[in-house]
C-alpha cells in the first residue's frame, strides 16, 4: 500500500514539479526496493520481469531530485514569487 501511494502521488508531484526533491527521493527509494526485492532475480530486461524499467524510473527520479524542477514547475512558480533577501 505504501509503495502504491508513493508511486502514484510521487509520480504526480514529479510531473507537476511540486516538492520535487522530496518526491524524487521517495520514488528513488521505492524503485530501489522494487528492484532489490522483486526484480533482481529476473535479470535485466523488463520483458522478463527484470529491473530495467524500475532502474530507468529510479534514475529519472534521482536526476530530478538532484537537478531540481524546471522553469515550468509549481516549485519554480512559487519560488519566483518569494521576496529575496537583500545582502549588503
């Protein structure tokens, strides 16, 4: 149940770009667990129930968590409206 919620909600958050770092890391951990506990014994390829697809999803989520949201994300839109501190 937890994995299903992380995949559904975390995927939706990554798509719209909201809480990108947190959602990305949760999806990475979820995909790591899926790869280790379910898919590792089946080899690499997704056609044989291997870890290829969960590896690709995990790598993409890790990249989004590391780089951050793009220009057209909710995180960027909310961050652009925050006042910046003036340094002297």
